[in-house]
């Protein structure tokens, strides 16, 4: 399981479950389209990092 975090607004989601509220699919960020944006702040995919707790 990997948690992803938006560096701009700190929105987080889990790679195994995605986020149904914002329709974020489950799976690795590498599989997302290049034009995907954060559902909370519209930052580009390059602003998403993994959370290494």
C-alpha cells in the first residue's frame, strides 16, 4: 500500500482503495493520465508525492 499526498494542499489517498468521494481510482500514480489533477486544489500530477510514514 502506498499513500499519496498533494504537496500543495496535503490531500491524501491510498493506492489500494483510491477515493470514491473524489473519484480517484485505486492503483499507482504512474498509471494516471498525464493531465490528471488533484481533486481538491487542481495541482498537476507532478505535485503528488508518496507519504513514507
